[in-house]
């Protein structure tokens, strides 16, 4: 059997030109001769990797402000169509999608791709940007024939949404997509339709997005639909989804069957600075069998002054418990202008894999009610890190509740190692600082470290065992002894 290093130089060079980017470095190590022949290809590989691995369509202008000049998405797509290897370099796309004509976008401009060797076929044929895009769209099976003219018309007008959908289909190694979802995309997003069609095909016959893992969507004004979120969460390969400023009106929300009929493989979910009704969250997480991280930052800010959304923590935790009681490892909840009683987080006890809990509100837990359970009684014994914010009007009770947690943690929460406490009151944070800085408090649980965060400053105390001097004495890190 012929070996690679035994082939003629012409054959080896031809093979190196066809090798995919993820394999070129490995194959170049086959022998010294192969490496020497592969040097030009390796140099090109490093240049393309630097240029395309993390792509964004925003650039800095002369005044150093970020803007979208237009044409960058189309140029990337045309480059991929002229050299399929480029699509393998694209791992992350960060976009601000826009609609309308821009100086940088000329659909009838002849596409020119500079290559280190001879001209490409596209250059010899003098094809324009739109010619290349036209051929590509007609060659994609999941775009119906009756929609092709509409896609081409929107791209010619400067609508970047269809181009993002095309890149999603032609970048086989794409792992992360981050974009701003404008209101103009809400009703008829080409990206939304494309993702829905891919998700509807199922993993068995789906030739697209096999490496796609993460999506981050920054919603702008008046976006009140979960369709885009559901579509991405229905992709078999998706592992993480993050949204910003997504507001869903709880008065009009109705569950629908837009995808999500099959179990989702999403492991990390983060809803930041928005409002999603508890029944909508329940619909989204219902099929997540491997959910490990859940974060929800609730804000009641709403353009309709007559409507003030509510946050029902117990309903949310019950939904998570029904789906992820044995898989959830990290939980972060933040709700502004809300009092939360300890009893309302009681379901946390049922999360057997939970390692990190971060619950913050303007006031957070109310501990004055005698009906509330002890803080230690609502936490699972798997917990390793706890971050909370105490009630500004009940500092004494909160201090005792936290000290009770510290005392009991040694036996009831054996894995707890970090306790982060935050207050918006300067005097309270100073008093708590003095309390936890004492040797007496540190001795309650020698394995526990503390972090105190006040309104303007904060600090951290290492666990007692981390402060023990090398002398072996209980000097608590003061080194006040004779060496």
C-alpha cells in the first residue's frame, strides 16, 4: 500500500489543497517532506483562521464608533461559496442585523476573491454578488422554490436577515451565533423560518448545524414572541441559549406548538433583563432532560404603566423541579423590587445535583415571619456556593439567620465552601463585615469562606483552613508567634 510520503510532489500538493482546515495541521506532521510541502498551505490556514474564526459585521469608523457598513455578510457568504474551506473556519458569528441600503453593499458589483495562486472560476466568469447568492439559494433544498424571488429581493434591498440564514446553512462548523433581533424581523424573519425548518426535519435527516451549540439573542423594542427562542431550542445540537430584554405579555400569552415537541438537549438557559411569564418558562423547560444551568433576571419595567408583571418564584421552581431536579447544577434568580420569603425557595431541597445558588432581589428574603423555615433547611446538601441579599429592614434577624446557616452548614451542608452576602445599606454591610471577620465566626465552619458586598465596597475572607500558618498553630493567619 502506497504511503502519503511516497507519493509524487504534484499529488501531495493536490491532496493538501483538498484537506479540510481541521485536518491540515495533523497531516502536515506525517513526515518532514510533507511538512515542507505543506508550509504555504499552513500559512494560508493560519491567515484564514485569524480572519474568519470570529466574524462580526460591525467595524470602527474614523471616530472609533462601531457601525455596520453593509456588505460584510454578503462578502463572507460569497467567499464561502467560492472556497468551501472558508466555511469550515467560521466558528462564531456576532451580528447587528439591519435593513436598508448601505454604502458598503453593491449587489451588482463583480465579486473578486484574491488568491495566492491562480484566479478562481468565479473571477473568470465575472459573476456579481447577486449572481453567486442567486445560485446558492436555488441550490438549497429547504428554501421552497416559490420563496426564492422574495429572498433575492430582500437581499438586494439590504435586508441582512436572509444572509444570516444562508450563512447558518453554509458554515458547517459554526458553533456560536450572537445577534440583535430588531422589531422588523418579528413577523417574517428568514432566519426564524430556516431554523424552524431545520428543527422540523429532526436530527436523523438534518444535514445542517450539526456543530451549532450556542445562541445569544439581544431583543430590541416591542418583541413579544417566543417563536425565535423555541426554534433555536428545538435544534438537536443546541446546548446553550441566552436572551436579553425579552418581554412577553402575560395577559395575552398562549402556549403553542411551534416546535419543541421533542425533548430538548439544551443544558444552559439564561434569560437576562426581561420578563417571561411562569407558564411560558414552564413550556420552554418542560422537555429539557439535561438542564444544568438556569438563570433568570426578572425586571418589572414595562411600557404599559397599567400592567405590572408579577414574579411567582414558587411556580418557577416547581417547573424546574419537574424537569431538572436531578440535573440542575447552577441556579441564578434576580428580581428587582421584590420581597421573597425563604419558604418560597423550599423546592430547592429537591434538586439533588445543585451546586451553586445565586438569588438576588432588591430586598430578597424576608426572615421576620415565624412561619418561614430556617435557611439551611431549604437548601440541598449538594450546595457548594450560596449568594444571597438580605432584607434592608431586618438586619438583626438576617444576621442571626446567616449565622445559624454557618453553624448548621458543617453537618447539614457539608459541601458548602463559599457564602456571598450582599446589602445595599452601608451600615449593615460594615456590621456584617465585623461579624464575619471575627475568629469566633470563622471557627463555626473552618471550611467556609465569606464574601461581603456593600453598596460601595466589599471584601472576602478565606476559609479558616486556608489561613492556617505553616507552623501548624491556630494563629488564623496572623503569624503572631515566634518562628
